[in-house]
C-alpha cells in the first residue's frame, strides 16, 4: 500500500506540475490575448482617425473643386468681357484712324483753298 501511495503521490506531483505548467501557459496566453486586443483597439482607433481625416480631406477637395469651378466661370466671363472691350477698342482705333486720314485730307484741302484765296486776293489787289 505504501508503494502504491508513493506511486499515487508521485503521479499527483507530476499532475500538479503539469497543471501548474498549463496554468502558467494559460496566464501567458491570456496576457498575449489582452495585448493583442489592446493592439487591435489601437489599430481600430487609428483606422477611425484616418477615416475621419480622409472624409475631411475629401470635403476640402470638393470645396476647392467648387471654388475652382467658380473661378473658371468668372475667368471665362472676364475673358468674354475682355474680348468685347478689345473689339470695341479695335473699332474705335479704326474710326480714329479714319478720322485722322479725313483730318489730313481736310487740312490739305483747307491749305489748298487758302492758297487759292490768297492768290485770288493778290490778283484782285493787282487789278
């Protein structure tokens, strides 16, 4: 009986050792699981923050695209006004050029008539 008791005590010690080792391993695995859960939580928080930043950046891009479209529209209108003013300016310059030519012609005609008048006055005075 004593031999059997020693045998069972030895077996109980072996089983206790196995149990202790398994408990230690379970504690380590629980710690690893806890650490992984914390890392997952941090990763999810980072993911959420990146998602929020992405949404914010997309909103800003859309706002800038809207402003860009408005600026392009304004620029197109200003280009049309500029073309209209350029056309008016070209027409005014053409009219000014024509008026200048007419002025030169009229001045030449005036000089010619003044010369004729002077000649007629001189002839009259001689007669």
